[in-house]
């Protein structure tokens, strides 16, 4: 029983930490030109932070619909993989499956797969989903309201976005050499293309770095 | 255009999540497919880090406070600081440098 409570507490604290990131998203989205309503709908309905930041980042740079949507959905495709991993653990059907799908994100997956026991995995998944959902949407709303009146750069939010992406990337950089090679290749490609292509394209083109993925002995 | 983007992103992201629950494991479980889906975010996130750090539209812009805030955030990431610490450290650094 106490183990269960520890999992619930950890899950909720993940939600609170992610909430700060939601504030940055709300402010960044409004300053990119989205309305407060559009910003909140993205957090409620798309509900996957990396994708949301990628999409409004392309809009802020003046990029087109196709580039914004493509980079967002490519980044969101990892959630399909998470869902495949979670399906046998959660064993959900019907409405519960539709709800579980919405909550299938980085944080809920990480918390669920970190548990040894399937029952605890389910507790971790639903509580992390709930915690992140509540805080992410609340702070998105507050961030959007603040972003509408204060220049996000004045409160340093333009530095938060690349740092947050790096924080998401870091565990994968520690995972192996192939990951580091791809990351460096992608960074070089994206940086080199900034002056020559429309906004959004450098990030999409960075996927070409996957060609560096050949495992060497 | 913004509404189309919001709706497209919302619908697309949800369907991508649901897809993983609907397809039988073996369809997407080809080792190569799995590897590509695993590695794709590495390339995209690395590209996003660079673009968000130095791009302003189609220009490379080396903005002192932004880069300093990012650098402090990067050190926090390297030191394995919690996510919240990374974000607050990056924001504070950039904001304070702009005040100065």
C-alpha cells in the first residue's frame, strides 16, 4: 500500500515539474501569434509538449502550415511507439483505451515502464497522466495570458525553449554512440540550413542525420 | 491557417497515440521500423535545439542573453539537474542579463 502511495506522489511531482514548461509554452505560443484559445486547445487536445513547441516555433519563425504540421507530427510519432509498449501493460478496452491514448506521452510512459509490477505501472501511468494534464493545461492558460501582455524574451523564455529541448534530448544522448552521432549530424544540418530554407525546413531536414545510424562494430 | 494548424496538430497527435493501441505488435515491431521511430526524436530534438538557440526566422542571430541562458540551462542538464531547475536557471539568466 505504501509503495502505491510513493508511486502516486512521484507521479504527481512529475506533473508539477512539467507545469513550469507549460507556462513557457503558453507564453511562446501567444507571442508566435496564436490566440489564447488556440494555445489552450493545443495543450488540451494535442497534449504532447515537444510537438506543441515545435509547431509554434515554426509559426514564430514565419514558416508555413506544411512545415509546422510535418515537424509536429514527426515528433509526435514517438507516442505511437510508447502506446505499443504500454498496450500490454495497461490492457485497456473501449472508452478507457480512448482515454489512455490521450495520456500516452513521454512522462506517463517513463513513469509506467519504470515500475516492476504491472499494477504499479498502471497506477503510475494514470496518476502521471492526470497530474501532467491538470498542471500542463493550467500553466498553459496562465502562460498565454502573461505572454499576451509581457514580451516573453523579457522574462527569459526564449532561452528556456532550447534548454528544454536539450533536457528532453539528454537521456538519449547518454544512451549510446549512435544517438550522439545522429544528434551532432542533425544539429549541423539544421544550423547550416537556417539562412537558406524557409523556417521549419531545417528541423525536418535534420532527420537526414538518421542515415548516420548504421551501427559499426 | 492557424486554425487549420491547431486542428491538424490536435487530430494528428491523437491518432498517432491511438495507432499504437490499435495495430498488432508485429506490424510496427520490425526491428528497423522500431529503430527509426526511436531515433527520429533524437534528430528532431537536436535540430530544434540549434534552431531555437540561434535562429530568428531565416537569419542566424547570436543573441547574448538567449545564448547565455541556454548555456546555463545546458550545464544544468549536464549536471543532471531536475527539469524545473533547468528551466528556471535558463530563464533567470537571460532575464537578468537583459535587465543589466
